[in-house]
């Protein structure tokens, strides 16, 4: 994301600033995410671990989550390279890569939101999700993600400062940055609110229902939901502080956001490499439970809908 390469509070006339130093911590964190996440998500797409007890819609959402994670992670090597050697890939690559990263990030977050709402309707109300087929829902989801990523396609460009070129969004003034930050905050806030509400309601239902005998499947979904929520809250918080800092022209708070943005934006990519580990762990627990219970049948999502 843009904050990985630059800060949105950076001045365009900083020739007197010290020489640019590579951001080693975000680069190392993104490198780990890439090395773990790419093979992990490819394995998920090919083997579909622990998906056998999910409904067709849940499986579609899980696979779409793995695909969006993989697409996002495949963009990271260019960003990692630019941390150390500046942006050397030109205008078109800057626009395209930035838009793809944001599109995949929005696609991932929307998928988690849909998964949380679908789990809420299924477990709490024993209803199917809006009677929409999986393919139609995914098309709608990616259409919304593509629309949300258009501003990044239009505004991103290579900008040279201190003999160092970075791919970032260009704004004539700070005032034009605030509305875009507010839109991003609004999307994330709505998404995380749905996720939090669904998670709390599902947990209450499962704890109250003694007959509920599919804990492994529910644990997998809720783990994905909680992980996404926890990893995105710091980014959302720093974005809010950024708006306050720009509005009040608070230099000390601006400096804090400058450093924090790079870290919290990199942390959000941990989500993409952590999900495959959750799938593998859930699959192992399911096999353990089946063996312990002498291959007793486990309730599927389809059975819950009946």
C-alpha cells in the first residue's frame, strides 16, 4: 500500500532533509510474508484443506480469500525492491501495481466480511446467505473492490525526492488527502463493524447451543475473522490519527504517523500469510477429532441449513 513506500504527510520541498534511508523493518516483514504466504496460499488453492465440511458458498469464499491473498503477495517483491533501490519500473507499472494491491486488499477484506455475515446467518438464524450463488456474489465483490481501487490507479505516479524515486499518490495539497483517507476509514470501519458484530453473535449462539457439534469448522471461520480484525485495527487507528494531524497541522503527530504508517501497513500483509496456517491447523484438528470419535460424522454447513 502507499504508506509502505511513503507517508501521506511528506513535504514535496524537502531538499534540505537528510539522505533517504531504506525502511528495513517493513521490507523484512514483507519479505517474510511473501516467502511464507505465496506457497501457503498456492497449497490452499490446490488442496483445499479443511474445506470438506463447508457449504459450497463458504468454500467459494475461502478459495476467493486465498486467491486475493496470493494476488496481493505477488506484488510485494517490487515494493521490497523499491525500499532499497528506489522505484525504477516506470509510470504504468506504478499505477497498475498500486491499483492491483489495493484491489486485492479490498477484495480480501470484503471476502472476510461476507464470510462473517454468511456465518452469522447460517449459525444464528439457520438461513442461507441472501440466496445468492457463489459466482454471482464473487463477481459483485470484485466489482466493488475494483471500483474502490480506481483512485489509486488515477493518482499514483513515480515522484522523485532527495534523488530517490517512490511510487505514491500525488496530491496538490493536504486538504485533498483528507477526503480519500476518510473514504478508506469508512470502508474499513463498516467492514470491521460487521465482522465484530457477526463474531460476537456467532460465539454467543455456539456457547448457548449444546447440540452444536461442528466446533472445528466454526473455529476456523472465527479464527480468520478475529485475525483480520486484530491486524487491521492498528492501520485504521493510525489513519484516523493522520486525519487529525493533517487537520490540526500538528507536526509531532505527523511525525508519529510518518513512522507508524509504514509498520502498520506492513502488518496488514501478515494476514495473507497467516490464513493458510489457520487452514492447516483446522484440518489437523478435524482429523484428530474424527480419529478420537471413531470416525463419527461431523455436521456440515448444508445440514445446518436444513
